[in-house]
C-alpha cells in the first residue's frame, strides 16, 4: 500500500490516480471473469501501485539526497531526476505464459473473484480517504 504524506493537493492527486486505476482494474477483472471459458483467452491485469510507489520513493530520495551529479552550468541536462507521480499511468498486462485450462485459457475464476474482492476493498478505502480529505478541507475553510 502506498504511504501518503504531504499537502492535501498532492494527497488528492494520488487518491484520484488510485481511484482511476482501481476502476480500470475492476473492468479488466470483470472481463477476465466473463472470458473464463473462452478458448485461448489470456488473463489480463493492471500494474499501478508499484509504479506509483517507485515514483514517490524517487521523489523522497531526491528530497533527502539531492542529485548525486552536480551540474556545472545551468544549461546542462541532469542525468537523473525524480519521477513525477502525476505521470504514473496504469498499464494493462497480459499473461501469456500460464495456462489454467486445457483449452489454452489462463483464467482461474477463484483467483479472479479474490482479486475482485481485494480491488473493491482497495477502491472503498481510497474513497473513504478522499472523503476524509475533503472533510478536512471543509473544516479548515470554515475556520
């Protein structure tokens, strides 16, 4: 799970990215379930949380350590730079190397149902956290 910190704006950006990714993942999981008996169908999934965590870690690293290679001129291009968390996009992946059924289908309905439940809990947690963040903003604005 991604650990949040920082300003409300950044928090809301991250929550929005997470909600969008969870929504897309739900659609992909439902598609897998619908195609569980389709011959030669390959299971699909979405990667997002690990990429978001890497982006946040790179940002944190640069805040703590700075760039290891110092620039000697303002027009020099930096070799390394932190990844912007707003640029992280969910990526659909297809599993070609696993086979669950004799007909070439790689969907395990039990796994998909478990992943659907986990994704629903993740989405609900993000939605609750978003509501809390907006309540915090409303409280501050009333003061």
